[in-house]
C-alpha cells in the first residue's frame, strides 16, 4: 500500500502526490498519481516523450490547451476523463480563482517524470 504524505513538485510546476511508480513501489510499466492545480494556476507547457497519459478529474474545472501553439482546448470537470497521446504539447489551466482542481493521472511509464519535456510555443 502507498499512502502519500506530502506533495512533490513535478516538472510541470504542479503538486503531485506520488502513488504508484517505479520509485514508490517498483512498478515497471505504470504510474498513477494525484495532481493538484491551485486556484488560478496552470502547468508549464510540456509534452510527454513516448508515453500516454489518462486523466480523471475529481474536483474543479480545468482547461487543457493543446497542439503546436496550444491553440486547441478542452474543458474537463469532475467525472470527466481525458486522454493525452505521447508527444502532444499541452498545458492544464485551473479555471477557478478560488478552488483547487484535483485529478488522478495514470501513465504507461513507471518512471514518467524523467521524460516530461518543457515546451515553448
């Protein structure tokens, strides 16, 4: 069992509560974490090199901007799933200026934090 007791800041500059990963439990093909986007905050634009990401929105409303110039977007709210293919530039933006947005993130790479690549538009 893994019970995260503190947040770690990821390369996207968001707080992650580390769950299943190569580092926490020896997983070899899966990572799953809880992520919090503070009120009126956003992730740094980035893409994931070689792995997929699935997001389940628990709380809040998030606009995910994506594409070469982050010109496309989709809004997720509690109960929504979002799939991000490998190599797609994206940026999560919390649409609330008072409430955090919380999501579960799963990836098919147990050491995914090593392959988060900053993206400049």
